[in-house]
């Protein structure tokens, strides 16, 4: 067991798939909910052995894939939907897959197998002044990721407030954009359990990822970190006993972890602001000063992190775009 065991909760069967070498996510968590037929929340990525791992864990709980009738996907990242097609095939009958409408395009064949490297991505990387060898590394990493999932040709959509019933459970979707525009938590009211996807994670602060494909957004003014902080507010006052997260261990103190996230983002904004105060520069040249160390392969995450904090600093009037570039030059105010 890589993580502390989950608390036992009636009609909820957690499956924590080990994710060796997958950054610092530790496990990809899948939850089977109900007495059967089952609803699965997320699927984990299509790693060698992952499907078998879920099968064995379901058997321990007295089920098999044939009991799965629907899969609710918390958001459109491959570590959450990668195995959906394989699970559907293993079930031997149609399994409905559901995702928030704003993330539907991410799981599509067109997105996963089409022209993966968009014009928007090139423009963005020129804007941040990323050296060409780093662009190459990011492109390679993105292609590798796409091997860890199958596209979903048939997927239903959910919206905030949608409810899903079954024997022994009642789930309500809470739209919590930020990590991705279509990210959702699911609240199980009988057991007072919140399935948080990547909106809440215990051992790392979730990334409100910058969104490159702006034409896919409902709100053209969408900003990830702004949306993320607003989505944290949305969980205020919710009666939650356990948060079952998308990766790693469960959380018991939801208000406590929310305030630690707020503090983290406040500190990171100050760090970016101080770096700019020392010297106005394009985004890529802020990385070394904001992060003590960026692991190989995580450059895109570092760029995204600084970008979303810059957006907030600009909102607050503490920074400005001095020259739109490319490369774009930012300065502190
Ligand atoms: Zn994830």
C-alpha cells in the first residue's frame, strides 16, 4: 500500500492505482460507488497492469466489471479517463461515460489524435520566450501522454447540480472549474463524502492549469487561478466527513486544506511579484527565481504556474504587461 488506507464507508470502494514514475501523483484513485450496479468515479490512466489492478480490487469488494453501469469523469485529463474504453469493453455491455460539457472536447478523438500541437501553443511558447530545445521536450512529453488513454467517442455531458442515483448512493455534481474549465467534484449526501478529482489533493497543491485553447472556453475571460479560488468558495459550508481525492490519501479537514491552498497561492503571487520587482522580464526567465528546482519534464507546469499567478497580479494592479512581444515582457507595479 502506497498510501494510508481509506476509511471504510458503506457502498464506496476506493481503488488506488499505483502510478510509478508519474511525477508526484503517487496513485490514481478510482471509486466504485453503490451496491451494484456500480458507478465508477474516474478510471485512472491506461498504464500496463492498471486494468487488472482495478479488476482485482473490484473482486475483493465482491464485484466485477460487468457490474459497472456508468463512469463519471471528474475532468478531461487522461489520468482520469484513460481506461474508460477498456472498462466498457471489459463490462461486456454499454457503459455510459459522463463528463462536464466544458471538458468534453478534451477526451475526443479529434483532440487526442488530431493536430495535437496547435498554433495557439506555438504562439504561447514564443510569448514566454521558451528556448526551442525546451519546446521540443514539451512536445515529446505531450505525445507520450496521449498513449496513456483511449479517446471517448460516445460521452454524455453533465452540468452543475446534476444528480446521479443508484442503489445505496446519491451523487450531486458540483462544477469547480480551475484545474480545468470542466472540473467537477461529486458530493455523496448520504455518507457525506466529497469526490474531489484534482480540485483537492492532500500532498500537493492542485495546479490551476493555464488554458491554451481559448476558443473552447464558454467564458472568453476565463482565468484558471481566479476560477480555482472561486471554486474553493463553492465548497464552503458543505457537510463533508471525508474528501476522496483524485490522487493520494483522503482528506478529513476540508476547510483547513482550503485555507492552506489560499495561503500557498498568496505566497506564490508575492514571489512572482518580487522577482519582477527586481527585473522586468519574459515569463521563462522567471522560472529559476520562482522555483528552487523544476524536475525534468515539468517545464510546462512551471510556465503555467507563473502565468496564472501573473494574471492575478495584473488583476490586482500589482503587475502589467510592459510589452506584448513576443516575447511578452512583464513588469511589477
Ligand atoms: Zn489527475
